[in-house]
C-alpha cells in the first residue's frame, strides 16, 4: 500500500512538472502582454487552428505542436481560424527526419489543398529557409545567399521571425536577417497563417512559442 502511494505521488509530481514545462515553453511574459503579443498556440491543443489537406497534427507530451505526413503523403496545412494582415510573428521550430515545411501568410485554401498566398520557407539546409515564395504564382520572390544556409540548425530548435508591414516583408532566422523585400501584391492582401507539411515521405516538424503582435 505504501509503495503504491509513493508511486502515485511521484506520478503526480511528474505530471505537475510536465504541465509547468508546457506553460513555460508556450507562454507570454508580462511585458509581452503589455506590448500586445498573443499566443497563437497554447501548448495543450489545437484551439485556434484547423487542418486542411493531407497531414497529421497533434500536441506531444512536452507541449510541442507536431506536424507530419498524412496517409496520402500530399500537401497539408494547419491554418489559423483568423486572418492577419500586418503583424510581427516569432516562433521556434525543430526539423525531425525530413524537415520540409513552411510558414504561410496572407494565404487561403482552394479546394482540398491548393494554397494561394506567400510562404516563408522552412526546409532542410540548402533550400532557402527564411526566403519568400509565392505559391501557384510568381514562385521565388527572394531566396537567401548560399553563405547563410549554415544558419539553419538541423535537428535543433531554431527561431524564426516574420515581420509584415504593408508592402514590406522581412524575415530573420536565429536573429540573422534573411529576406527583405517590398511587394505591392502582398501588401494588398490579407489571409490566414499556415504551417505547411510538404508532400513526400517521412516529414516531421515540431513547433512551439508561436507568438504574434498585430501592427
């Protein structure tokens, strides 16, 4: 009986610690709240998000948002339920296995999984993470220099920042400037923010600390 009580107590403590870790990893500071920042992901469930296309979305035991290939191995998008126009967004991501993904903005879905809008690239090293791509449109608007490819830490947590102010779009990867462009078409649109799962096989990306401040 005593052993059972000790085990139950230990489990309760462990659950409490894990819950505290979730809160700490996906939380706002008092100063961030004063500045108008909001959490887009609460570290517990997919409140505020909706899945479109082919993909699997879940929250793991550590409070990370996990996106993986669906059964059909086609494109999938986890989309915010709200539209955003001018904003400052930061998040952390970690690529496990094939990390081909993307952070979409000013975007919407047509049909099953055809996306209209723009993407801040998130992909394995050598594939322009932090660059800006227009889906089903003009293609690459700005790629990154080859010498900046090593800034991406594959298999580790990376910090990505996307700043959209009217026509002006800027990105940073691990505090290093990556893309900086002005585009009237981007500035004229609004839309959802989306986390992409690329078509293919064995793709898995973890996300956390997704924070946004409207401008």
